[in-house]
C-alpha cells in the first residue's frame, strides 16, 4: 500500500446486515443478491459469478448444523408430543413420520442456514471478508 495503511481498512463501505442475511437465506450472493452463492448443495463458490465478490473466505464450520438441529428439534418436539397424546398412533408409524419429517426439514434448512451464516460473516467483515 502506498499510504502505509493495511489493506484490511481498504473497504470501509457499510454492509447492511438484514439484506445480506435475506440474500444468504435465499442462497444468493450477499453483496449483489443476484449470483448464486452455492456451487452444489453445501459448497460455497469461490466468487460470485455476477459481481466477482470473493465468497471463499467464510468459516461457517458447524454453525449451520447447530442451527438446523436447534430449529428442527424445537419445532418437532412439541408436535411429536401433541401427536402422541392426541392420536395415540402406533410407535412405528409415529417414528417413521417424524424421522421423515426431521430429515426433510434438515435437508431444506441446512443450505439456507449456511448461506445466512456466510452472509452474516460477509456483512460483519469476519474471517477475511474485510479484505478486497
């Protein structure tokens, strides 16, 4: 750098959190909202194909999985209790229905939570997203 400042301070424009989270939830680029964030089911692209924003600096790790388990567990546990006490189905029917429901919800929520976590990190300039 010519001015002696580190390049971490190069990008100082505000990145609004809510639009970034909504774009991430839709699995779109948190910067432009147009390009796809994911290359496959859970693999984040190296850069947005529309605006060329680098997306490979994220550190989502286990966060999306924990959020998925938290939401699925908190939604299905009361429904399981209600279904058991109200209808008294056979145990195998109850287990089959709720296992299928838990797997389906988890598969739907996991990439969306991953997109939101990556978008959160982008908006807050975490884990290398501050560098341009």
